[in-house]
């Protein structure tokens, strides 16, 4: 059974970057596809990007392109999401979530990490 | 980009049936997944491929998808079903394909 454990809460100043980690256990990262979803306070879910096993590429949501980088360390089965040029609107809970090792369009997210609160404030 | 429309709230008495809709242009041609999110917790998958249930999800949860509307149905609603519910589809229609979520529906058990 896959389990995802994320890094702890972060407080950042506007303009800074944040890097959130997501440690996988029960499976290896190469057997899964990792996605990142965020949720602003009191708001809905927003997909930021994820890995497409069919192409071997990471697809980023247009809104975040140029500002987000998703990487993986297969030696430690840990995924990372780095978001740069932070602004107050980026204050949110950031979740990692796994999909299957299939085409990105033929997937769903199960399970999810516990979430990491990132607060952007001066 | 593709838009999914959910009612902000649905209320139902215990033991009754709740139906949460997810509207989208020709959504019946897409696979819809549903998530349950309780306060302070991460989302949990409750329905995938329109109507399949993951292991551990009660049979009271079911789904359907046709035309412009997908529906999550919760039968014999319990107090523990009170949560936010989100639908999800893959949008391949634009130059920037990606996953899209509905705005979420808060289910209140009266």
C-alpha cells in the first residue's frame, strides 16, 4: 500500500521560493506517477502538474509554467515541488498525490499526502 | 479550458439519498473521478472511471455519467458522509491539457 509523507509547514516572504518534499513508501517512485495539487484557504482543489509515464515528461498546468519545478530522487523515493517568485496568493496547502504507472490521462489520484501549508507573508 | 460546474452545497437528512452533480460540456465522453474531503484532511478517492469504487469505499457510494452531467450518489446518508466532494476530469481539449477539478460541493447532513 502506497503511503506519502510530506515535509512540514513553511513560511516564506514574497519573492522567495519554497520546496516541498513527498516521501513514498510501500512502492517505488518509478512504479507511480506523482502529481501536485494545491488548495488555498477555503477554496477548491487546483492541479499544478504531474508526471506522464507514457511520455516520461512532467506536464505543468499553464498557470504555473515557468514558476514551478517538479523533480524526483529515485534513490530515496522522494518527490519535490519547488515554486518560485512567491506571492500572497500562493498561500495554500500543497498536496502530493499518486497516480498509476499509465498514461497521465488514464489516471486518478490515490492516495494523497497529508498536505503542507505554505504561508507567504511579509 | 474545460469547466466543471458543481452546486456549492447539498443538504440531506440522515438515511436519505444525496445526489451531487458535476456539469461539463459533453462530460459523458470523459472519465470522471470523485473525491471526498473532510475538514482538515486530505482528499480521498471515492469513485473512479465514472462508477467504480476503490476498495474500502462503501457500496452506498455510486456514480454515473451521461450527456453533460456526471452524478455522485450517496445512499442511506450517514453523519460521517458530511464533507466536501470534488469531481475531476482530464481536459485534452486545449493547447495545455491537464487535470481539472470542479469547484466542490459541501454536503451537509441535517
